[in-house]
């Protein structure tokens, strides 16, 4: 009887462990050059279809402490993605622009491409496979 009870216990523990297994990878981003602690940082994980067109497939926000934030996108399926982040200093949940069209608030993306003009998915994209990823994004 003890053997049956022990075997059933191992079986149920195995089922619980399998049920808790992640279905995707985690992508952790760190931004450590934020000019003030005012407002919050908004970040979106994008596919080519959502990049520069609206919300990402996952969206996060964080308060700022000592000019730094760390955010983690969880359970990301394999594929090609890009991360866009901005410092929403006035907490209106959108990018503010000057009259000439230039952004008023700091922003950055995976790939850290700082060329003039609007960002492109090609310069910001990265591939997700089976291992967790970590990036530092510069504003």
C-alpha cells in the first residue's frame, strides 16, 4: 500500500510540475539612462504587423527609480519581435510631439538604432527561439 501511495504522489507531483511549465520565453529589458523619475515608462512587444501601428502583442509599464526600469515580457512564443519603449513623463499614455513633428519624450527600441527618421521594424527586430532573452535599451 505504501508503494502505491508513493507512486501516486510522484505521479501527481509530476502532473503539477508539467502544468506549471512555461509555454514560452521571457524577454527582460532594462533601460538605465532615463533623465528623470517623473512619469512612467511604457513598453510594447511588437510583431511586424503591430510595429508603429498601435499597441503591441504585450504591453507593460513601470514607475522609474533612480533613472532605471526593468520590465519582463512573459511566455513569448517563438518568432520575430521588436520592443519599443518611451518615457511618458506626463503620464498621458501616448507620445507627445513638438510642432515640427519631433518627439518631446524620450524613446528607444531593441537594436538601439539611433538613425534619423522614424524607426523601422527591420532595425529593431530580434528572433525568439527557446531561451530567455535580456536587452538593454537606450533612450
